[in-house]
């Protein structure tokens, strides 16, 4: 279970999160919605350990362990995965090499046996087929020359192979057409399970038509200002965020 209590996060001298409290039980999918500048991406970066995003107050535990006390690699080995809103390109590093290196690094950190090359290829071919990705694309440098939809599918492919226990999806729907959105959502839904928790960060309700959340939270001015069931997302789509921004001010 993810438990966030009174979390304050600053970037440089600028406070972004200002007392955010949130619980995500094991097996549940929670959506985070809110206006631009509310702190949604900052929350994802803070949980994954991105440098420059300093927790100045509060506590975060994942499965009872202090998450803020771990470096990013340790958090990844504990099962924390952040899917980027804008996946970066890494010239010169084939996507297959990148994913296998990450997978085996996590297995070593957990004291598990590494995945052999034949077994890895078997796994990645099955995952790429499910996501309707051309396997030859994975031989190219990571995300270089990929379309927006291809980059997002690559993120979901990594999730499928790494099998994280805490998934943080930062605007995964950004830049996707309808067909790509369905394929990516299907890939996310395939990872739902009783021991896996998800935070889905999005501006729009349309993604939640496919990834149906257990709870929806409104993040405004650096804190959660409202929570509810899936119907809250429909309300936000119809009415916007003005009401909640005013309440948070």
C-alpha cells in the first residue's frame, strides 16, 4: 500500500506540493486529475526519486517502507515505475539492450536470477505483439525516431517486462490517437492485479473510459482538494477545475 502523509515538495526555492495526503491500497487504481501547474507531475517525480524534487516535509511509505529514504535505483528495485509524459530519446542504446539491462539490474538488486537472452527475447516478443509493436523497432535506439504513440507503447512494454508493483502513469494519454489510446490502455489493464497499485495522472476523462479507476482525486495548488468515485472524472470533464482551484487558493 502507498501511503502519503502531508507531503511537501520543493523545486529549488519554489514549493510545489503543499501538504498532499493520499492512500492507495494494494490492487487499486487511483486517478489524479487537476489543472496545469497543480503539481501532478511533481508528485510522480517525487515518488520515483527524480533529483531536484526535494521532499521538505511529510512521509511516504510503500509496503510499509520509507520510500523517501531510498535512492531512485533502490525505489525501482522495490517495484516503483514512472511512465513519463515525454519519454526521452537515448541515441546509441538499442531499446532491447536498455530494457534487458534494466530488468537484470533490478533482479540482481532483489537477489534474483537474471533473465537469459533467449528467455528475454521470448518475453519481449510476446509483449510487443500484445501492444502491436513491430519487433524490429526495438532494435533501434531507444525512442529515437519513434512517434508519440510508439514512445508511449514503449513505456508500457517496459512496464510489462519489469512487472513493477507501483505504477505511476504521468499523462500516458498525451499525444495518443484513439487507436493508440485503446492499445496502451489495454496494456495497462493487463497489469492490474491484487498486489499492484497504480496512480494514473491525467487531464482528461477519456483515458479513464478505458482504465477504469477505483478512486479519482483532484489535485489543485499542491494538495488533494476532492476525492470521489469515477463519476467525479465526468463532473470535471463537464465543469472544469475552476471550482476546486478557488477552494484551494
